[in-house]
């Protein structure tokens, strides 16, 4: 499943999402959800421990001035990459 995270982890029930994801899933950070991908974010460390693939939209990182602060554990993609993730995962869940 593809989980799309569009809100800050500080304004969401992040622990609920952690209980749902598995290593077969991918998580796409978009809009304010890209805050989850910042270096040394404790939420990101917890998410990575689940084994999911973590991606962030380049355009949303750039719009927030976060390109240089994103963790190297997060794969930065463009909208074409977003389309590829949705093709890979027929089911998705917006968080």
C-alpha cells in the first residue's frame, strides 16, 4: 500500500500510522508532510525501523526551503516518481 502523508507529524496521530505500515509499503511525504523527512526527526527514525520505503516530493521540499535538510534515508522524487509509486501500489491511503 502507498501511504501519502500531507500533514506535519506534529499535527497527526503518527503512532496510528506506525501501527499500520509494513515493509511491503511505501510512504510518500508531500505538502507539509515533508517535515517528517528532516534530518534527526524522531518520527522518521521510527518510520524507517518499520522497513517501509520513504519518499518525498522534490517540489514540496523546495517550496518549504527544506531540500538541504532532508535525510539521506528519504528518496526525493518528482511527480513522475509519484505516478510510478501509484502504479506500483494500486491501493493508497491518505494520511
